[in-house]
C-alpha cells in the first residue's frame, strides 16, 4: 500500500511541461490527458464534499437535502428558504481557491442535468432527453461511406438513450422526434422502425452474445 501511495504522490507532483524552450512544473491539478486525473479528481471531490458538509453542519448552516455529483456536475435539492441559497454557494466557493461552483436554479419546475430534463410539475418527476440550444440534429449521414452496421448502431444508440432516460409518458414523443431527425439525415423510415423494434425485442427477451474474430478494412459494396 505504501508503495502505491508513493507512486501516486510522485505522479501527481510530476506534471512537467515545456514552453518556449523552458521547463515548468504544474503545482495545482493534474496534467491534461493523465489517466490518473479523473480518478484523483473524483477521490478529492469526495474528500472536499465530506469536509465541506461537516464544517457546514458545525457552523449551523443549511445544506442541500440531496446532493448527487457526476464528475463535475451536481444535482442538488434545496428545501430551505431560497434567499439562503446564495449564502451556501458563497460558502462552497470559499473552501478552496481553485474550486469554483456556479449555480442554475430550476425554471417553471424544470431543470436539465447531464442528458436529462427533470419536470416536477406533476405528482412525480417526469424525465425526458435534454438537448442544448446549440444542438444541430446532425448525425452520421446515411449516404456516407460506412458499413451498414454502423448506421444501425447510430439508430440503436439514440433509441437506447431515449428508453433509458425518458419516462413512459415522454418516450413516444422522443422516438417520433428521433425518427424525424434521422429521416432528415438520410435514413429510411422502415430501417429506423426495424432497428427500434429489434432493440425492444432484445431488451425484452435478452440478446444473444456474439463473438467477433479479428477485423478487416471496409470497402463499399
């Protein structure tokens, strides 16, 4: 264990880089592209959250009722007075100079988190797929030079995301929107429906595991 800790410490403190013929060492953070970066950041953020909430409780500060973090995105539930929320944000940002949180509050009881839109207007939350305002609805065009299976993968991956994220009440609308978008990208309606149907059957009955042996270059036709 001690050797592993020593190696980890060495890697975290050896972030060297060259600029205009001079060598520098990065004192805060991990080198861009380091495989250790995500794991180290996640471990540190767990430590940061534990320490921060412990101190907040000792100071008698109100804290979120729920706090879910994925990498650097947090979904929190605040059940206290809304006027106190900026004070908690200020407290978060006072802990470590290099960590700065920004905040977005739900509008009309709706908020987006990662790929999901959460709607609290009913008796229970309703989920649907979130797309940024800059989303262009452009996917791999059906006329591009790729094997047929790649196009099927595009359809299946988007349909699978919809089935995983959407509530029952929003899934049909999302799939219809998906069909229109893929048709605009050159896909045939029959092909789209067949892929979605095969996905439904695979999820219902379980898909057979297939083994792939090697690979060969793709040549059209």
